[in-house]
């Protein structure tokens, strides 16, 4: 009887994960480590998104991880950002950091074109809260986003009631920050209290002064 020939099973293609860290080395390094972990364990291929000013650092860090690097061009004429700055390390103040972070949505059209042209297409986007706008871009292209993964993890770990409690805590924290902020209810109450105490102190001093004159 002929022994049926066996053909080796085809290895399924790995899923591709797009990683887009905020443009700062402190945010980039942990995600470079993640890319190495995914490659080392054969879990996924990686497409790492960055800008030309950060590409050399990213490529050096990804050496051996077999990851693709896609460069998005960051505009050099954004008002409020020092000339030549390509990453957060080159910023000189919190004001310029805010402008830099607010300018990142200018990369949106390039990022969405990257998702549209990618072969194989990415299935998951891992990004950073400073790049919040990338979640909508990823969702439009059918990518699962890290924001969605976080929601699922919270639901699995905490359950519906736990998620609601966490939401309430977050809302309470936001309300507390708003109350403490300059111009907020707590700030106004504190100012009123200080003003009242000052007025009382002035009145007491005046009364003591008048009493001293009478005694004299």
C-alpha cells in the first residue's frame, strides 16, 4: 500500500502591527523594545512610524528586529517651534512643547496614506495619548487601536461595574482639577476666604489703634 505523501503545513502569515510613538526618545524606546519582543517571539511583524529627524535613532534601535520604518515628514515652518527641532528633546519650554504636540495632527493625511498603501495591511495600531488623533485615523482604515484594546482589557479585568467606577473616579478627578484651577470654584472660595480674613485683620488693627488713642 502506498504511503500517502505528506506536505508540510504552511506557516500562517504573521499579523502586522503599526507602532507610532510620540516624537520623543523617552516615548520611543519602550516601543522599540516591544518591537524586538514581538519579533523575537514570532508574534507579529512591525511597521514603525516616525519622522525623518527621528528615523536614524529608530533604525539603530530596531536593528535585528526586522521591522519596517515609515517616515512621515514633519513641517518645519510651524510657528512656536524652534527651527530645526524634530523631536521633543529639542524643545526649550513647556509652551513650545504644547505647540509641538498640537502640531502632530498635521501628519494625519500622511499617516492615513501609509495605512492605505501598506502591504500587508496593519491590523493593530499602538500609539501614545499625545497622538490621540491617530486612533480615529486607524479606525477609519479598519485597524484595531490601542485605545480599543485598553477598553477591552479594562472590561475583562474590572467588569461593567468596575469600568463604571473607574469612569466615575476619572470624572471626579477631572472635576477636582477644574475646581482647583485658577478661576475655579475652589480657587474663588480660597480668594474670598483670604480677602475676608484680611478685612477682619485690618478692622482688628484699626480697633486696637483707636483703643490705644483713647487710653492715651
